[in-house]
């Protein structure tokens, strides 16, 4: 399986289960890995034959910036659903990093992997 990836996507959003977190904007860093057979794009050298990471970035950034979730788990699941439902990926790994969420830890977060049902 080929993987198209988009790492280090920084998005500001409202996320957290504590009341004070729902009043502030926090930064998340998102890493996306997406399974997609790239052989046709390699043959044609055409953007039309690949999964556009620019389009994925625009869609995910917009969604996350407008979202309001308590848990990273819910947000990660929704991002995975977007990738699999709206783009031609057959598999995805979504990593959300909430830097500074735990005192003394460099970073914390979640990684989910999902496959299309097809």
C-alpha cells in the first residue's frame, strides 16, 4: 500500500472536557497518513490521478477550526470519517497532538487507524 501523508498541520480550535477549555482556543498538531494506490498518478504525472493533500488539508483545517469537542478521540474519529468518506483513501491514520496538555510531558494525544468499508 502506498501512503500519502500530511504531517505537522497546525490548527487552532476549541477542544477539551474542562469548562475552562471550552472558553479558550488551543492549538493541535495533526499528522495524517492516507492509503492510496499511486501507480496511476506515477504513470500519468497528473494531479487528477492522485489524492490531493492540499484539498485534504483545506477540508480538515476548516472542520477542526469550526469544531467543538470534549475529547480528542471524537475529533480523531470525525477526521478519519472525512478522509475515508470524502477522499479516495482506503485507509488512514490520524494523529492528534495536544502539546502542553499534561505538565511535564512534551506532548500528548491520540492515534487512530481506520479503513474504508468497501
